[in-house]
């Protein structure tokens, strides 16, 4: 905030306000974890995984899901959350 107040060109502005920048990340359902770059589905729950472009990359109940490194959107039960492998 102070850097903006003192930066060249910003002196025309007078009402500086901090804004929250975080997004609440839903918790993963029990039984799902990440280990060694893999999604572990210890309870055999049905999960759906999409890449960041919305393309489906996995659907099923496997105990271990291996995918290339990247960011994915996972749907399990009534939760939707992001994982990074």
C-alpha cells in the first residue's frame, strides 16, 4: 500500500484501500490426499478430475491416480477443489 502512495503518478489518487486477495479453498474430503505427485483415494470414492481447460482427464474410484504435473480441478462428493501435482 505504501509503495502505491509514494509511486510516481499515483499522487493524483487519495482514497487508497487494501482489498482481500485470498480465495477460500475448500477442504479435500476425508480419504483424499496427495503423495509423491499422485492423488491418493484411500476410501475408493468416485472422483472426477478436469484439467484447467475443463477437459476431463479422469473419472473413477482407483486408489491411486497418476497424472502429469499440473493443476487440476477435482470433484468428489459435494466438494470441488483444486490440486497441484
